[in-house]
C-alpha cells in the first residue's frame, strides 16, 4: 500500500494555529467553501513536520488534490456507511474528551478521598439484613436491626447475633468481623458509614442497594504496610533432609554474594525461583499483615528499611528478604488501583450525577411538570412489560427541554426501559423510570455540550474535520488505487507486458523461485521423496497436501539470498537451519533464476508502479469532475 507522505502529515500531530477573528473563504471545491483557518491549520502542521519544506504553492496543489479526493469519497457515500459512522464516533469521543473535562474535578475529589482513607486501617464488625421487596419491608428491617443494635449496646455478643440474623455472605466464616479494612474494601455506602462512625461506637441502621446494615468500629490505626523483595530457592513439599540441604547451600551461597556487595535485584532475576517476582528483581510490592506466610511476614515486618535478612525457611523453601520501605504506598503508586475501584462502584454514578447536575443548570434543563403527574398515575400498580406499550410508545408528550429550544419526547425513554423488568412497588417503579429519564438527559446534555464545543472551539473543530477527512481519504484511496491495483490482475499483467524491459533488469543477484517442502521428521520426508515420482508435476503440491496434511509444510517463494532464512539454508547454503516445527526440508520444485520470468516474480514492484498510474489517472479525473476556485487575495493572507 502506497500512501504519500503528506497524507500521514495530515493525520498526526497536535500543533494548533491560533485563528484570526476574520475567517474568509480561501477556496471552493465542488461547491463547498474552505475557510482560511482550516487551510492554515493543516498547512502549518504539515510544514512543522517536514524536513524539506514545501512552498506555499506546492502545498496548495497537494491540499486541493486532498480535498478533491475527499469530495470523491463523499460522492461515493463513504461517510454514510454504518462502519464509517461507528469508527468516526469512536474518534470523536476520544478527541472531544480532553476538551470536555467536567468529570475531572468530581473524579479528583473521590480519588483524593480514597487515598486519604487508604492511609488509615480499621477493624470493624458488620451485620446485614435483607433489603426486602417493598418500602414496608425496609421499614421492618430497619426496626429489627435497630433492636439488634440495642442488644449489642447492652452487651450481647455481636458474633452470636450476626450468626442468627446477618445475611452477609461471609458471616459463617468470620461472624461479621473484618480486620484490615480501608478505602475500597467495601461498597462506598458502607465505607462512608465505617469512616464516619467513632471508634467503639455502633452506627445507626442504614440502607444500601445490598441490604440494611450496621457497623461497629473496634479500632483504627495508620497504615503500616511493608514493601519488600525476596530471593527464593524452592524445595518439594515433602522434601528430604538431603534436598533441603542442597537448597540451603544454594541460598547461603547467594547470601554470601550479597554480603560481598552483589546487587539484590540482579541476583533475584537470575537465582530466585519465584516466577511471580524474579523478573522484577524479587519485588513483592506492598503487603499488609495477614497476606504472607509465617515466618516470612514477621521477619519482613521486623527488618529495618533497606536491611537484608539472613536466609530462613518457610513451607515453600528458603528465602532472603530485602525490606524496601514501610508505611503506605505513595499516591502515585496506589492511584491506578483506586481509580479502578472507583470505576467499579457507585462513585462512578455519583461522578455522573454531579456532572449531570451541572449540565442541567448550565443548559437550562427543565423536566416537564406533567411528567411527574403522568408517572404517578401510570405506575400506580407498579412497572411491568406493558408500561411502554400502554404509556410511552407513540406519546407526543414532551419529556424535558434544554438549551436553545431543544427538547426530548417521552418516547425517548423507550430504548432505556427494560420490558423484562417487573417492579411491584409504585415508589420503586417511579424511581426506576426517573433514573432512566436521567440517563436520557445525560446523553442529550453531553451531546449538546459537545455540539457547543464544536461551534465555539476552533481547535477541536479543525481536529475533528482533519480526522474525518483523513478517514475518508484513506478509504477512497484504498478503493481507487491501493486495493484496486492489487486486485486488478489483468491490469497488472498488461502493465508488466508493456514494461517488461524495466523489470528484466531490476535484479542485482539471482533469486530462488520455487516451493520448499518441510516435514516433521526424516521418515516423513523420505516417504515424500518416494511419492514425488508418483504424481504428475502439475498436481504434485495438492496431492502431497491431501496425503500428508499437517505432517508437511510447503512454502512458495521468489527470494534472493538474505530474504528468507529457510531458503538461505536449503537453497543458498547460508547459516543454520531455522528452528521450526518442521526440522527437515527439501526443494520440491523450482530453482535459481537470474531475472524475473513473469509478473508474479516481481508483483510488489509492478503493483507499486501500477498504483502510480491509477493515482495519476484518478487525479486527472478529479480535476475534470469537480470545479475548484481559489481566491488569490485570501491566499496572500496565509500566515507562514
């Protein structure tokens, strides 16, 4: 595929030219006006990226040809295909994101809060009752849990009460007790209750989407984790004394090297048998109490920062530990995992809700007051599959208004409401539908904000147009030149025949042209050699393939020395046999030729030259097909 250098220049880079307030029409191509700002943007980006600078006149010719090809792509309907629209939509989202960063402030708030909480570790007890199907169920659950809370405050055993009442899935194992709790250990609603309950206190009952809860905070302390590296020599699970002695001798030898100043990380890479850490210099990263086996844990926590332990035994083998640090990971170290946790829980929705609230204010969002009355009546018996058909489909009611006289109809809810959902409680049913209204509002307001950005932000507008036109250019060039040339075998043969002398003299050394057959073993290759005499040469490759299947491998090629390692070894006697699943090979057919014999021998070169011919023919066609007008006075205003 042969793309001109200026095509790449139009698709990369981020340099942006400040646009003048006046933006006259520089040229008109196929009836479409092209403003001075768009031309300057691409011209300056191109010149910044070129070693040999084009003159303005040269770039105008390239630019006009570029726009003519885009016009041809539009005429071909490339931008109307679903594949194009989906791909461009992905690009558009990616390009708009840095310009539409309302989420950043809200996101930072939660990330910073998560890290501050991460620095403190809690020991807690937790109890949970079922959420219930109705509001009345919830009220009864809250009353029951409040009674249980009073029992705890009066001295009754948390473990016993949790065993009787709690539906926490871990209660059978831990009786509701959790140690080492910090941010992102629990869902955000429960985490908030933990971090807002004083030590020694029991929270009031609170409701989350998972159930009805109380928590008791037993103690809290600053995080005191350890970061360490280790070198491990493994012995078998039922190792004999002799096996352990060999392993101990190996670890002692490593320890002596460390005492002599050897680099711990380098020794870990070459000597440690822990596959998870050896490649990282033995780094185990950060771990807390309870995560490592004994005595590994106690030794790691007892060392001073930077100290190296003597060799010691665990159930896995013999270790040497180097303690790197203690305390807590830095914000930079832990941030990626905190962000992933935030994206998995309710905080992601809270970020969206806060953004949505700002967008509603900014773009004058107004929910139709009739909608609330309508939902109260329509959902009096709850929500089921008939709700959409009865109340939404075909409705002309306005759902909400926003922006400059923009609106969405009630029918916009249809794709968001799941017909399989069934919610008997009218209050919950209304909450569900209102949540879907917010989803529709969020999409509409974000789209409106993006359109506003496109109308007001010259940098973004030019960048998006650049990507769109670049995608159009690539596809139309592929159809008219690159793919067209490659698929036009008749045209390639005709071009080769007309220019045979050029290709007859293009090789500077002999080539092998033929088929190399490789086999999985010598015995198979011997059988193949015997069969070669049995089949007509025209059908030989297919006949061998049918008989031997995956036991053999055949490669057809036209190569010179140095282009193919198998041909180098088998044909040209260069180098060693390449390591393959087919270790033995032979020449099945063909031999050394001094010059090309047919088009297929030089197909790559012929295709490239034929592409140039198609490119020139296309250019001439475009100049005749689409009118071009250039305002010379405006061209003189181009800022270089």
